[in-house]
């Protein structure tokens, strides 16, 4: 029997539907083309658009919010709020609040039912939340951060992760995720490095492509962000201006976006907060319309980021801020190709009807923006299935299942990078006495974009818990220090623990916060709007590592961080060094798998490590003429050894892009290409024999780089153009073949045309960007 609450809700729907004019239009649309699933998408879009009022069109272009009808503290339902939201902000709505799953599920269903049953045209909404490393709701599966995911160099595993995230989201009726990022980690001071897939356009493009394919295969829309050129702000400061020209934009920043947006077929895009070469992203007609739509042929929609439209007036000073010039904001953003205005600002797009009526805004600009979003909704099948959620009992079979958790653990383990392993300190014997030390040891260091307080969930596997779960010996714990303090009063306990053990595992690094804590101003050293002037360890963490090393016990240092850490002395003095970029909920178990050898490390760095923040940038694909080396150093005995690039340091990376050790050893031989002469339309195959000369099975990432020997403009010295991760059993040899599209070897010439210039190209195979082991020449005609 239905509840009284349900009967009242249906009654409200019926009463509202009885309104005269709207009811007439609703009846007229009963058998409309747009409701026919057998009609083409373009016919459906055209038919629906022709039936919409300017108010209905405007409502499609402004983001709504579930908090308008569901109280996020009490779950009280506000029918009037629902009615108002869907009259003014009906196209999409946000649900990313730390509230019970059932509240989201019920609130989404009420909204979609209202839209389908009680509005004139019955247009379903996009239901939105975050999803860069897990569906942003309590008790969903939390994966490691994107910077870590990319270290797996395993696009298929990332696609499997994305599929899990989409399945968990759709179980609650959520059909759009704000992910993946196609930004590049080119400025390491920037707080959001952890959200990127690394520094290289090819690797980032493959990871973002795989994410899009994974979620959209489940009929959940990806949202590729932040379009484009966002993540190298001046001084590394979030939302700061980005300096660069069009050739750099096209060579470096746009390729991963094109891979994720066009090749993968992303249904939506998110703009960015920055300006590039003096043009705000959301008002950049050249990028959003001429390139994205004109050159690339993109046919779906682009939304601003939260509050980004207000920045046109209040940050970029292109119009009045107090009061904000809403008409100016709309006229800057909408005609430029920014179709939808996200919340978090002044909701300037509500001026659209007035601007159209006055003749200032062409109705065809509005129609184009609305059509782009409708096109995505039809492609997704939302009109036929607007609500994909399941009942409360069924959600348990879809969200945080043992299968999903297993994927999280595998991805985390395959993403861990072994940086140093002196005298084969690792793997550890399971019977060893282990001292687990450090402020990250008994803490789940999840990074940003996780739901409120998820890092404190007792079900998470911390490093300490993971090590205890695998070890058969004695495991002791001493925190040593807080991550945010200079206080060394805990050092004696940590030193005593190390002295009593066979080996010490010291966990230090950076930390971020969940979506609530990060914006409450609590301390953090990475995350959105948390930028740094140094890449050194904070507070007492460095001295703690030194104190443990000085005990003379084998010391394994584990960096848990959202970006590279610059402490070369640790690389020199630690017995072993492991990089675990922000893990997921199974991070401690995955780390233990690596430390004790149940999993052979196979991660490779997705971002280069500098010796010091003063040597930035340190990405591997620097332009020809960059990075000469006459380096200096400070020797271990304190002697100053002077150089010139730099006087007492080096512009070369401490650990280069693509680097990572294994418990196995791999040798390369018999490198060859399927052809040494090619045209720009050809695909050639590079093959190499890789032998595992050790007795242990291991995975190797074979990386293929291309060097344009002679070019008409300055190009990167080398560029990654292909890779493959392969399992090679101990003592065996595998032939690894990788296809290479010659069309991807082009440049933007003096007249800003993309061409693959005739001439010689060197194709390299190697284990990292700094460990290139074989090459062959291709002549392009």
C-alpha cells in the first residue's frame, strides 16, 4: 500500500498538470517525433526544440541542485522547491552531498518523475556529481587518485574502474560524472596535480579516453575537464593566468582533450577558471567554437565550472562586479560556446529571455546551446529511461561490492612505483619484525574529491592494517610526528620501535582533504586551491626519516602524496623508496602486497620528479634547445661542486617520466619496425623482444618514443607515442608489438597548419623516457 507521503506527491503532480495552456501543449506533444525512439537524434532534437518556449530553453542552460527540494540535513521534501527548480533550472542538477544513498536515490526519482509527468514537454535531467576516483557518495568504492591511476600505465584497468564508478552512480539514478581530467601536470606547485593523469599528452589522452569509454558504456555521461590549458597557472596558483601561444596550446594541451572528447565520444565537457593568453576559458570563442566545434566537429555540450562565469566580472575585470553585470557575463560566455552555466555564482544566464527579447542575443545562439544538450540526452537514451536507479535492497548488489573492491586493490597495487631498492631490501620476508612509522602509517590518505569524512572510515585499509594483515612476524607502530607539525617529541618512541625491529617502514608525504574539510580551511598540502612553494616534506617528517635512517636499520621510505616530493637525500640514504600516489580505500592492502612481494611492482611514473622546486619545469618532452646540463651539486661531505646549469643542482629530473623499478629484470632485443618508409596516412608497427632474466614473474611497460630529427619549427625533443604493459614470466621472452600512427607525428607549422613533414624520424623503445634502449629510423615521404 502506498504511503500517505507518496499519495500527496502524486496529488501535487496531478493538480499542477491540470493547468490549461501547458496541458494543451503537453497533449499536442503526446505523439511528437521527439518521443519516438526510432526517429533519428537530429529529427528528435529539431522537433523538441521547435516546441520549447524561451523560458524552457533557458531552464536547460542553468544548473539546478537537489538541495532545492531535499533538505540535506533532515531529508525533508520541499515540493515548492522542486517546482521552482524545474521551472528555472531543469536541464541538469547536482547531487554531490554527504547524505545517505537513499536520500539521493529518492530525491533523484522525485525529480525525474516530476519532469516526465508534470512538465509540459517531459525533458529528463542530467543528474550530476564528481567521479574522478569514485562515485562521490558515502560507502561507494574509492579508488586511488588519477595521478596514481596513470602510473599503472594500464588503460584497460582504468576503463574497468570507470565502469564500476558508472554502475555505482547509475544505481542511485546519477547519469553524469564530472570526470575525467585531460589536464596535464606541467606545474608541480599547483595543488591539483593529484587530479591529473600526469605530464604527458599521450598517456593522459589514453587514460582519459579509457575513462570515457568505461562510464559511457554504462550510459553515464563523462564530463571531460578542464577545457583547456588550465593546469599550469602563473606561480602554480590555482585559477591563475596561463601563459602560452596557440602553437603550445595545439601541440601540448589540446591533444589529450581531443582523444577523450572526439575519439571517445564524450557527451559533455567542463570549461575552466583560467585565462589563456589573456582570454578567459569560458569566453574563448576561438577554442570553444572555432576549434572544438568547427575543426573537431564536436556536437554535444560544454558547461562552465562552478562559479566560473562570475569571474569574468569579479576576477578578470571585464565587466562590473558589484553589482555583477549579468547581461555582460551572458554575452561573453554563451555566444563563445559556453552552453550551460553551472551553479556557485550569480546564475547570470537567467537574463537570456530578456536579452533575446531586446535583440541583444540571437535566439539561434540559444537554440544551438540547447540542441547540444538535448542531443546528448537523446544519445544517452534518457527520454526512454530517465531514471536508472534501483531499490534500496538492490543497491547493495551494485555499490561497494567485493568485486568492485577487488578492482580498487588491483589498480592501487599496479600503480605503486618502486623508486629505489638498494641491496634488494624489498621484498620483505613475511616473518620479519617490522616497525611501521610515520604520520601516514595509520591514516587513509585519499586525496581530494572524496565524500565528507570518508578518510576516517574504519573499513579502509591503512598501511598499518595492510602490513599487519600480511605479516606473520611482529609489527609495531609509532607515529613519530603529526603530518602538520614540527614537534619531534614522538621521535624517541619511533627510534625505539626501529631499533627493536628488523626493518622500518616510514610513511611520509603530502595530504589533502575531503570535499567538506578542504573548503573549511583545515590544513592540507595539496588539493584544489592548496598550492605550494616547496616540494619538500613538511614539518617534522624529514627529520623523522633521518632519525630512523640513523638507527642503521634497513629503512624503507614510502611517499604517500598527490605530487612529486623533492628530497634527493632520501633517495640516496634510504634502503628502499616507494612512491604511492594517493591511494584508495584498499591502499594499505595494495602497499603490503608490494612490500612483501605478493605483487611485483610494475608502476611507472606518470610525472617526473625534480631535484628541487627551483629546477621546475622538469617534464621530459621539453622543446629542442632546452635543458643543457653543466650541473653542480653539494657532496655528502659538504663540499660545493659548482656547475652552471644549475650552480649547485641540475635541470635533469631526479626520476624521469616513465621510470619505475621491478623485482624482476627486463632486457630488450631485436627491435624492429614493420616499415622504415612511410606516408602520413600509414600505421607502422614497432616490435621488440623483452626478456625477463629473473626467476620472478613481472609486468613491464614497453614505451615507444618518437623524435622528429629535422623540423621547420621547434618541437619537443622526444614524445611518447605508444606503450603496452605486458606480463612476462620469469626466464621467458615476449615479443611486444605496438601500432604507431604516423599522422600523430606532425607539428603545427609556421602558418599554423598541422602537417607531418617529410624527413627522418627516430623511433625509440625503452623502459622510461630516460632509459631508451633501441631505435630505428623511419623516413616519411
